[in-house]
C-alpha cells in the first residue's frame, strides 16, 4: 500500500459527449454513435471499435462505420453533466484539479485513515458517478499525476487501475513511448528512428541523447517522466491562463468570408461571456485554423490594456481574420478557433477610465446580454448574422474551475 502522502486519482469520463447522448436516448445504447457531422467531436466505444476517432473527418468516419448514428452536439447537456460529476469529485476530497470538462486529478492521500485505501475511494467515486449522473468513468491511482493519468487511460473503458510504488517501472516501461505526455506523431517518429519504441527504451538513454533527438526542453521532460520523476502536486484553485473555444467546419464546402466572420463573432461572444463570468480580463487574442490538409496555423495580437469587452476582442479578431483570409480561402479552413490569454483577475489591473461614451455603452450592453443569457439560456439572444446558422462551436475545456466569489 501507499505510504501516507501523495496518493493521486486521475478520473476521466469515458467518451464523454457520446456517453451523455447514450444516457439520454435509450435507442443509442449499445450502438455506434458519432457526435458531430463534418468533424467527429466524440465517438462511442462501439464506433471506436471500427477505427472512428475524435477530430476525424466525418466522411472518413462514415466509411469506417457506415452504420454509425450521427447526432448533433448538445453542449448545455455536457456542461450540466460535468458540473454534477465535479460536485462528486469535490464531495470526495477538497483537493481537486480540473483539467477539462471531463477529467480531473484528486489528491486523496490525507483520506486513508478516515476513509480507507485509495482503491476503495476510487471505486466509490465511480459508483456514485454511475448512479447519480448515469455515466461511466475510468480511474487511475498512483503516486504521481503522470502515472495516475496513464493508469486511467490503460484502464479504459469503465475501469480502475492501481499502480503501487514498487511496481511503477514494471507498469510504465513496457508501454509504447506514445504514452508519455508531449509525444505526438512528430516526436514519436523521431524517437522511433533513433530506436526508441517503449518508455523503457527511453528511460535507458542518457538525457543528453534525448535532447539531441527531441530538443533540450522536451528531452529533459521525457527523460524525467520515463524515470518516474513527476513532482507536481494537485493544484487547487489554479486559474486558467487562457480561455478558448472552437468550431469544426468540416471539409464538405468552403465558407465565404461573411460566413466565417459570423462564426468568429459567435466564438468571441462565447469566450468573452466566460471571461466576464470568471471576473477575468486578458490581453492576447489568438486565432487558430486548421486547413483542408489538416495542417494548422495560429495568428496572435496583443492589445495595450487587458479587457473582457466583446467589442474590443471582436474587432481584434476581425483584423486577424481579414489579414489572413487569402490564405484561408486558398487552402480551405476546416476548423476555426480562438483563445484569449494573459488572463488576470479584473481587479488586479488599474484600467484607464472609459473616456468615450461608446466604451461605457459597450460595457453596459455586455452585462445586459450576459444577464439575459443566464436567465433564459444561451440562445435567448444572438447576433443577426447568426440567425439560422449552426455554428458547431465546441467547448473542449471546463469553465474556470475556481471562479471568484462575490
């Protein structure tokens, strides 16, 4: 068993969006389900068995699994399910670090004497999520965050895996090197070319060798993880440094500038509302695009003063979109995303006085629109350019897990 101290559970909802759809519609249970059309936002395990994966082109998914049932995303349902699951997390332990809308780290090291071993805590958590929210969840238990996350991934679907300290190397080293955080397709190809295919292969190399293959920072990071070094604690109340949202457009047709600008406006509306809800302001706007050949590009702009004003960020985004539209039009855009970063609390910066009447009106309008949407729902009021349009906006991350209290 663990020594008293860090005992970390990584809890990760299984195929979250698809599981919510199967929970809410009995006709979908046990059948292959794809959430999203042009691009796959999520796939049930029945669809994954045919090779369907998130972010896959919808037409390719249809070829792999023609019998799949495609459903549109319902983000309000996913946010509500996430809220209920996180309530269970925080009822289990106050030491919760949310990673996204469907996963979190929980430090349960201090609960052993009061509640029992971590395996029992994780089993109880899983049973509550199933009974109270109706969703499957996988959990990994280990001494470090990294090992706990790997354990939960290995335990999927709907599993529980405990990695005791004396068996950490036996568990981790036989796994493919792709299991390490930071090893994507490009890095994996470099490591494979150098004869490194398992985590154990990597652990046996010198750090200097890895920095030569993967770069200085990445080499140091990978060498530490492969040798079981991960000193990061569960961070409670850690506030996000950026907030973003995106929309998968699909390759079926190319959108006009006006259509793309309307989508940009919808993304800005969503993100700035979340900024104000968390009492945050930011300075840097980043536009993210994915082209028809699945390559990506980002463009950023930083403004003089931090703000959460919709009008300011919309104009900033429009400038970036106009400047880069020839490239988007030439190569085709299959995903559009934005983020606002450099976030700080809105009372931590001495802002300039709103000298112009338009600024004062803009702030008042933002507050009024936020209040209407909170009371009557996100679709109660929208921009005229969005009427009749399906934006397909994704919410891949949980709203700031530690909003300030009023």
